C-alpha cells in the first residue's frame, strides 16, 4: 500500500463535490486517462471502464466498481491485465477552509504477488486533482 496526502485551501464540501465529479470524469484528475465509459450507475455503485496510458506509452483497459460515502471514494479493480486491488480517495476536514486529501493505492500484481509501489504516481494523481479543484472552484 502506498499513499500521498496534501492540504488544499478549499472546504471539504468543495473537495467532496469534485470527488463525486471524478467518478464520471477521471480524465481531469488522473494522469493518462482516456475513453471513459460508465456502464452502470445506481445508488449503491458505479461501474466504469477507461483506458490508462503510462508515461512510457503503454495503454491498458481498466474496469472498476466505485462506491462512495462522504468523504471517501473506493475504486475497486474488476478487470486489469496486471493488478488486483483498489484505490481510496479520502477527504478530511482540517478547518472550514482547509481539507486534507489522501489517495491510497492498494494494488497487488496478480502473477507475482508484488505490491504496487510507484510513489510518484500516487503523488501526481493527488497534485493533478488539487490543480483541477483550485482552477475550477
């Protein structure tokens, strides 16, 4: 498991609105995302498919089941060529105008059992999310 946290000068309500928006529009928050399709959406969960292109140019198709409750979103891998696991996005109120954002990646390689450990990836996802929130709210 790896995680990264940052503080943002926005209310938890603003951060939460963006977390919910991210479920259907991850391309604004996650580096390398394209071709997002929502295949199912109800009060319990959202099923989503999308392409993710790594910095070295490799593209994979990812299917996820997403659940959420204030102030936490879980992205559970349903189908991925390499990994099983999930990602958590958590918002914690620091003050009326400051929120802590934490993304945690819990992925395990299906063949080797190795735990995913790309700290820069999780950090860049948090920073891209903060950049989007600051520019659009």
